[in-house]
C-alpha cells in the first residue's frame, strides 16, 4: 500500500510517500480501507519530535474514516463492508496517512448513513476532545454559560456545536470572517479575539460557568479574570511549555476548577465516538472541511494546519 512515513524527526521535508506492506489485522482489530484521514496539529508534534511515536519510521495521523476490508478472529461487532470512523492512532499504533490502517475496535465506531467519509475523518480528535472537555470533565448543563476560545478551529467548531446541543449559552472567539458561520453552528455570541477589550466583552456577554481553553499559556489568567464563582476551566492545549497566573488571588477568590486533559487518555474512545455518531445522525453535529489533499500533499497539509487560518478541518484523501 501507499503510506506517508518519516524516518527521522524534523520539518515537513522528512515526510515521504512510500510503498509498504498492507498491515494484517490482529485478533481484536479491523483492517480499514481509508477514504479520508483528518489532519491535526498534534500530528506535527509527533513528526517534529515534541511527542514520541512508538518507533521510526512512522506513519502520522490520528483520525480516519473508511470501509472495513477485513476483521480479526475475535471481532464480532464489525464486518467487511461496514463504514467506520475512528481516532487515537498515530501514537502507539501506526497512523492514518495511508491507504489502509489496522485499528483496534475500541477506537472506531459505525459511521452513520448519510454522513460523508470526509466528515467522519474530520471529527475524530475535535469531537472527542470537545465531548470529553465539556461533557465528561466540565459537566456542562443547560442554561449555563460556556466560553469556547478559538471557535473556528477543529476542536473549537465541534465544541460550539456540542455546547449548543446541551442548551448552554455559547460565547466564542474568532476572526471576523468566521463569525457568521459560527453563529450558524450554534454560537450565541461571537467576539473578535483581536479586540483590546475582549475581557470586558466576555464579561458583558455573561461570565462563563465553563471555559474551553486551547492555549493555556496565553489565556489562563484571562480565564480567571472573566470567570464567575466556581467556573470550570478545561485546558486542552498550549503553545509553550509553561502556563500560570499573574494574579493568583484573583483565581483563588473565584475557586476555579481546572481540568487538564489529553484525548489520548480517553478510557473508551469507541464509547465517545458512538455519542458523536448519534449527534451526526441527528444533524446536531457536522464538520466544516476547509480543503482536501492527496497523499502526495501531506507535507502541505502539515504546513497549513499550523500556519494558516481556516474554519474547521483539513483532510487527506488517499
């Protein structure tokens, strides 16, 4: 099969399109012919060496959707021909920028009829991270106020929809060109994150009960400043290795509850994916796919996902 691999850590130039053997599924795995693979910033962290893959050479990519080609001896929930989507690969299991992938069944779910392969591939990391953050950790409730930093991102645009589906009042931040689309996805208020009075604007919109923060090193003190009493802050990312408060008493006085999470620690990915599938079936959740790439263009996708502004996700179609 064709697969993109890197033999050493580095920039996008280390990515190579190669012919390698198609994997055989283990007893608890399914072999999936990949129709599309999602590209996430975390894929670039493994490539650069900030995160350590299981071995080298390595196939990048966490998210995928496609058709089951074969199943392992112990698999009963899936059969050849089933459409599935999944996530959680590319760390301890070779990733998804390939024509085929062997995935454990606890990392996949059935892709609902009527949902495109590209949509399924785009929602692995984003939707699972958003669900785990807002539902499992923050326990967001109807009529609560939720602030989603970076609503135009992959996780952000999924989080806006999931928060809206709970009945929460959703405020998010994004560049002006994305405001109208985010409102159509369920945001009640969309604020330009460039504005100098952003803290005041968030407070005026309503001090949030829950905050989803994708850049803790930039926004942790901001979160404390705009929070109400007992706000739950869920941190899912950072641009630098350190984060902290410049005014600790302000944070302590509000008794903030801070959750730091990684999607790769999800105890049962398949269970969350089935929840995501339910939202997809009902039309409550969708994915915005900004553009698609061929396998030969994975290096371009890696460059774009960390350097360009767009709403939603990038996907690769083998």
